[in-house]
């Protein structure tokens, strides 16, 4: 895996706005495709392991606004990009400290 992250922050009206982004290249050197058996009482099922493609990329970004010393708003995104699938995840939140 190799990647980079960049970011910058700005201060205005005693509030801090922070913005950052990252990207990385992923190489899956080894993967385990073993079977998994799941049991519940007398019932059981065997599932075949799944694999990702060997190469892929991950990317994400974060925006954060500190309103006060105890309150912060944030927005987060993470994406995984592979040959056979894509995954996207986002989070919006408010944080309070006391």
C-alpha cells in the first residue's frame, strides 16, 4: 500500500475549519479463500470465502468545523474502489465535549 494525505485549516471568527483528503493504492499480496462453517443448533451451512481483486484504490475526505471549544460539526467520506466492487461510506456528525 502506498498513499498520501493532504490537508489545510482556516481560522475565521474564532472558528476552525479543517479540510483533508487522502488516496492510496492497494496491492493484495496474499488472500485466504478458506471455507467458513456457520452453525445454529443442529443446522449448519458452509460458505466459500470471497476475494478482492489484487489491485485497487482507497480515497476519502474529511471536513470539520469547530464551532466552540466544546462543539464540532464534521463530514467524513471513505471509498474503496476494486475491479469487482466499490464501497462508499459517509458520516455526518455533531460532537460535544464536556
